[in-house]
C-alpha cells in the first residue's frame, strides 16, 4: 500500500500478501474492511510492507519457465 492509499479506501474482495515472499507464503484472501485489516496485520508478521490488490476472477493464469544453456 502506498502512502496515497488508506485503509478507508479498501473495500470489496482483495488479495493481501507480504512483498518479499512471492505468491504462496503469507497470502490472504479478504472481503471487506475488517477482514482486509486483519489480513494486513497477519502479513506484517512476514514483512514490513504488504501488497493489497483486487481479487481477479474469470481469468486464466499462465506461467512460462525458460531454461538457457
């Protein structure tokens, strides 16, 4: 969350995660301000910064690994 955002601006379904831990450790799904606040508090146990992003639905995620010799 940047300085321009505040907890009061957060609502709806969000994904909350620690900045440094990738896409699996410390990731929380939260709905509404109270759940989002609790998720942020939990993620701050893993890092001093968190990312809060909208929950995306109806999409396909693709990952591609590249191996170079």
